[in-house]
C-alpha cells in the first residue's frame, strides 16, 4: 500500500474576474487556507474507490473504480475527485483500490476555491504516485478539463492556475493558456468575508446574459478590465501599491456596473477605504463571498476597527501562499 499527503491553497482574485472568462486575463493570488488530501493506493484485482470528505458531507462514500473512470457526467459531492480520476486515467491508466480523504483548514462557506484546491490536490497526488514526470502545465490542463466536465464547461482556470503554481500569477485564458508567476516577495493584501455565500456559476451566467443583451456597453467594460489586469501586472512587478490600489478600486466599480456587487461587499469595500487602504474590491464572481483589501501592515488595526463597526473581520490567512505540495 502506498500513501501520500498533499495540500493545495485556495485563491482570491487580485484583478480580472469575469473579464478572464472571455478569452481574457486575470491576476490571482494563492491563499494559505489549504485543502489537505491523503491518498492511499493498493494494487488489488478489483478496482475500488472510497472517498471520505466530511467537509462536503461525504462519509466513507464507495464505488467501483471502473464506473468512475468511464464517467463523463458528474454530479454530487464526489464530482471533482471522480472527474480528476477519469481525466488522469486517460493519460495514465489507473487500477486497484483508492482511498482518498480530504480535510480543509477553512470554512467552505467562504467561497475561496475549495473545488480548484481539490482538483489541484487530487491530480498532484496521482501524478506523484503514478507519473512524476508530468509537468505543472500538464497538471493544469488536466485539471481544467476535470473542472469543466463538472461545471457545464464554465471555469476560466484562473483559480486552478493559482492552486497549482502558488504565489501570485498572471493568467492568460487563451490557447495556449499561459501562467506567469509575478516576481514579488509578498503582497500587502488581506481578505474579508462579506457574510454571504454566493453561487459562482449563476453569477457567471448573469454577466454573460448582460453581455448578450448589451454587447456595445458590456464589451468596452470588459476591455477596460483587461487593460486594468495588464497595468496591474506592471505595477505589481514594480511594487507600486498606490497604483495597484487605484486599479483595484476601478475594477470594483466596473464589477458593480456588471451587477455583481452587493450591499455586504460594498460595505466591506467602503470600510476598508475609510481605514486608509490603498484599494479594495470584491473577489471572484461576486454576489457575496470575499473582498480583498490592499493595505499597509501599520493600518491593519484601523482596518480591523473599521470592519468591526459592520461586524466583519480580517480573515487569518496569508496571501501569496505556496502552491500544491507534498506534506511530510
Ligand atoms: O467566485 P469565484 O472565486 O469562484 O471566482 C469566479 C471568477 C470568474 O471570473 C467570475 C469565473 C471564472 O471562471 O474565472
């Protein structure tokens, strides 16, 4: 029996959410709220798969391995892990008994990317066990296929890029997809939960619908967002946080224009600006989940006080965290 323990980070969008969906670009940072995965594999005659993922309500869930490997349609809590096994199996045939256990050190309600972390961790673990020559970029391509099989072809892959590479990445969602690590030591950014969970897929569809209804209005907004992403990459590389803060504020305004801001997110953004942040914006699809705040360390106490007045707090997770990795 072989056993491996790996972990993958979650993510937050620095810039470019929604715009990245339309063959666009985004800047995403890995978050040290990690998903841990332990995989055990035994060479047995009969193929079997058992998943224990109490965070998503799976308790010693079992199936025949062959059934999973043949699937193209996935539903339920085991979807992402099953989809990864099916995709991996097309490159490297799998057999035997798999026991996969996951556990995260964050609340899934935060909406910061537990599915991309699950996919990164599952594929990385499989690669370590069966095909260590597989590159990060190959893992990324497999992971994107696995995610899109579950999410009805929705998913830019930006979250997965951060989960696999770690740090803060500039991601280009065009063929061939490109992931560039930004050369910074740290990112003076924190995250805040808005108090409400949001379903990503329905907000992506909502923005798509708005774009179909008003292409002449929405397309220029998306183009401006992409300019913001490219300028953002340059100012991050130059360590110019004032400029990045301004760009984040503009990006938030454009996301508001696309209809994905909420009173809860807006309250966090305003509280952050009152506390003297360089900038603040919602992160991800919107409708709830988290906001990101770019702020100097010395101002974090003021930020915490400002957030307390709206009953919110800074989340205790480091950003610009390491990517998927083996744990000892
Ligand atoms: O809501 P999140 O954190 O899963 O982010 C979604 C980001 C979008 O750009 C709206 C969609 C995507 O696939 O990139």
